[in-house]
C-alpha cells in the first residue's frame, strides 16, 4: 500500500513538474511571438511613415505656359550661333508669358511672386529646346514647365489653403493665381522623371538622385573589385594553407575584431592614408571604394571561411586520393562548392557598404555635387549621403525627396539581399 501511495505521489510530482515546464515553454513561446509582433509593428510603422512622406515625390506639378520665342530675348543680333543661343534671356520668356496671363499685376513685389510660380529650371528647359531646334525662334508654343516647389506643395495638399495668410508660405494672391490656372487646366501633376534622371540641386523641384546613384554604383564597383578577390584569397589561405601558430591566431583575432570596429574609424583611416598620404582626390568614388573595401573585408573573410568549413573533408580526401595536388583540390573542388556561401557573404557585405554614410563623410563625399560623375575619379556623392544632405534642408519639398530616396535605397538593399538568398538556394548543395 505504501509503495502504491509512493508511486502515486511520484507520478503526481512528475505531472506537476511537467505541467510547470509546459507552462514555461508556452510563456517563452508567447514572449517570442510578442517580441516578433512588436518588431514587425515598429517596422510597419517605419515603412508607413517613409512611404507616407515620400510617395508624393514621384509626382511633380507642371504649369502650362504660352511661350513666345521672340528673337529680341534669345538672339537680338540674329547670328544664330551656339554661343548666342546659349546666352539668351530665357527667363525673360517665362516672365513675359506670366505677365500676359496676369496683366493686372503691376507692382514689383507681386510681380516677383508671380514669376516665382514657375521653377527657375524652366529657363534651362527653354534653352535646351531652342538649342536643339533653333527654328522655334519667332514661334509661340504651349509648353509645360516645372512649377516652383511651393506651388507643388500647395497642389499636393501639404499647404493648407484655409489657414490664415500669415500662417502659410503662400499669400492669398498667389493662391488665387494658382486656382485660376487650375480652372483653366494649366496645372497638372505628372510622373517626376527628373527625380530619377537629374543630379542634386538647391531647388527641390529640380533635385534628383541619379548623380548619387551613379556615385554609389562606381563606389560599389571599386569595393567589389577589391574586396571579393582579396577576401576570398585571405579566407583560402587562412583555412587551407596557414600553419597553426601564434601569428595565425593574431591575424584571426584581428580580423574578428575589425568586423566590430565603428565605420567612422575606417573613414578616418581613409582620410589619413588615401587622401593625405597618397594624395587621391577627395569626394571620389575610388577613395570611397577603398574605404568601404577595408570595412567589408572582415565580413567577406569570415563568411568565406565559414563556407570553406562547410565543405565536407571527404571532398578534399577524395581529390587528394586520386592524385590531385593541394592547389588543384582547392581550385577545382573546394572553391566551387564553397562559392555560393562566399557570394552570399560578399553581397551582404556590399549591401552593408551601400548603406554606409559615416566613413564617406570623412573623405569629403558630403560635398554638394550637381554634375553626374563620369568615372571613379570624378567628384560625386552616394545615396546615403544624399539622403543626409536633403534631410538637413529646410524646404518642405525636401522632406518628400528624403523619404523617396530612402525608399529607393531600401529597394536596392532588399534586392541585394534577395539576390544573396537566391544564389544560396540556387547553388547550395547538401550532404
């Protein structure tokens, strides 16, 4: 009887402990689900905020003007030379068109406000048209020109027309002019091609990301051309050839430590070595690529070594057993099998480099660059630095540009990470 009672008590204790353990597991699982849900919620809030602020930048407001290409404004002497056409007063053509549309505006300040409805880039647009086709001189054309950023913000609803005049950037007269143009069908929103084809500008309606995108491409090409072969060669040496001694241990420890060094330290190193010592040009993609190479090398080396370790020893033994040399075993058997992991690590390192800002600020890539870079030695900036510059601008239109540029940058990062996943799934082999 006592044995039966003792067994029953033991079973009850075991069941009670099991119940507590299951309860703890359920709580731990609930904590994990809650943490993931919280993280996803914050991520969703971030994306909603960025998209909500930035989607408007993909549309731009245009104003339709009746432009009289008068010879007096463009080429008074009638020479029709390239220099004469380039030096024409195209801004005056825009002003003449607005004056004809609103003849009652007489005073100096209202005139200045009226002329401000069209962007300063309208004059460059007209100049390009005349340079491409001089036969436009003497004709009248209805042309859609870019509106000023304040007009763009008003049309998009970012400026409340119902607020008192003192509380908004545009006065009642300007709003009345815009409303008249809207009624006449002379204002409309179109897809903002300029955002994807132009470089930076002081005027928000003329600013684009193409210059920064090209700078990022050149910088990443330099980084990839240097970091991938050096990283793979280092990983192969450390994993396959290096002897086990204290020097190898020191190298491995330093590589692991470099992976945790703040990125701005690499920027200081690049400033001191590549610019001050070697005299390379500031704000050039070649210097940015060298700095980002130093920063991404530890990531690529660590990922490549992990990929080499994942290759089964039987592969090496089989190759050596049939008479292959050490080098032949590595180049013909080990490297092809480890390459998917190496490529994945490289793409992840490149994605990390694409989003870096601090080291590039130290080497001067924060400069205001208008022209599209034509090579790795031309002055340029990159997308993260362009975002940093726009975020510091006071104009409301640059808030849209900043968020839109972040969307583009996130798109590149997602694409690069997706490529890494696809490569791993495509070429990965299991044993």
